[in-house]
């Protein structure tokens, strides 16, 4: 429903951008003042700016839908920075004109120069965001847990989340993930949900991605929990629409995961090597939409041997205090993307106790990853795609 709410604002902002472009290009040359140019430009801009909607509405042919979806994801990222840069320039010019009364700020040449700088800045930011979004860095955490499991003295976990395999993320990113993990030789691989991006059909070469993910090697295997986007729902500009609960669970998603040698934990706890517990929580949105009951932290952990370490996979970094009080030692989360694009990385810190990185809650360690994929706009600015390597030492 959020997409419908923002639609009028989206239209108004686009009108503001097009007006600004016409004013700037018209100041550059009389050619750009012609009706012909403005009609052609408006038509091209309309195709890009509405590709989010047309990609959502057009179902067939599949290749056209894919082109429109990808076009919309790329445009959405650039659109944000076009608006931010132009608005900042307009506000800055207004303040300078009214505060210092500088006459040269009102000249045509100044406006042309300002527009040129804005255009270059937008292009550079957009290109950087597009290429930076696919790069994966490795973040390393070293923590200690005051427990002594019987068979191990340390544990190395490779943790990642939010792959969002779909129109913007696919086989190439899967290969990068597996290459990074293979270099680390982990004991355990954990995935914190949002493996999919709501549409199974959006994935190109799913069989090839399955083989790549299945090739990940570790001592204890690969485990995951579901995220809020691991459901079959219509998605527009990153926002989902209500759907019949009977069609939310796409069986192909579970088959994909099983063929990737990934074990899904749905409010389940496993004792691994008689040494530590690994629990996968049901995502709250996933549970609500599929009419399932989600266990509380106390219900999930109550029957465990507390002398052994308890590791939790939980897509959203919620209920940190409750998990700590229930006896969890390590809580691994995703979901936030660290805001993905500036200023989102600032905004997410207002809503989450730990929007990205490390936080200690009592004796529990909480680590939130920014994810390996992208949601909505096909770019990252001010954040990184990452894999987390967590080196745990156990002590009495």
C-alpha cells in the first residue's frame, strides 16, 4: 500500500525534475527550447520514469517484463539522486541570492554552469552506485563466549543475508559470494533470509545458481532462515502488495533451497556436533502473512542445555533484549541493508537498535549484516555489500 501512497508525490517530483531540465537545457542552447526536442525528451523520460509501473503491470512477454523491471530498478536509484542534487542546488541558490544578494547568481551563464555541475555529479554518483552495489567486501568479527562446548574450542562462521536473487542480482553475484566464502574455509555457513526477491520467475539460470550455492564447503554445512521477501508477492519499487495466503508459498523456492544444499530452519533448533545449538527463527512478516505462529525467544530456547552455546538466525534484528534474556549467545540478522543508499543509512539507525554491525546486549552478541544483494534501486551509495566472517573463541 505504501507504493500507492507515494505515487502522487512521485509524479510531482518528476514534474519538478523535467521542468528544471527544460530550464537548464533551454539556457544552454535555443535548440533545446524547440517543441520537437521537448516532445522527444518527454517521451523518453516518460518511458523510464513509468518503467516501474509498466514492469509491474506487463506480465508477458517475459523478456519485455524483464527489461522493464531492470530499467525501473536502475532508474529508481538515479531518480533519488537527481532529485537530491537538483533540490540541494535550488535551495543553495535561493539562500545565497537572498542572504548575500549576489547579482552574478542570477545570470544565465551561472545557471548553465550550475546545471552542468549537477549533471556530472548525478552521472558520477549513479555509475558509482551501480558498480559498487555488486562488489562484496568481507567484514570480520572476533567474539568470545563464556562456555566450553565438549568437542570444539573455536568456531568460524561465514554469515550473509539478503541475496535478493531476482532481476538485479543473479548468477554473477552468487559466484562472488561462494568465492569469498571458499577463501575463508569456515566451519559453518549461515544465511539470514531474503534469499529471493518475491518473484521466482525473476531469477535467470536458477539451476546454475543452485549449483554454485551447493558448492559452498564447510565443516557443518549451510543453514538459513526465511526472510520477509521469501514469499511470492507482487512487488513494485520494492514494496509488496497483499496477496492470497494460499499462493504466498511458492514451492519452487523451497526446492531451489534444497537443491542448493541449504537447510532451512523454521522456528527449529539443531544440536550440531553435540557442541552448540543453531536455531532459525520464523520471520515475523513471513509468519503473519502465512498465518503461522512464531515462537517467542523463551519458547524457542527453553528446553536447551544452557551449558552449550546458542546461536540464533533471525532475519530482522528485533527482540534483542528478549533473546538475550532467554539465553542466546549470538544473534545473526540481516534485513536492514544498512539503509543501502545514502541517506538511508542514516535513517535506518533511527529505527533499529543495531541497524548494521556489532552490538552487545547483556552477554549476547548481535551482528547485523548489510547483505550481499540489493532491494529496489539497483545501487549502493554509502554502504557495502558484505559477507561477515565471525570467529568465535570459547572459554570457561
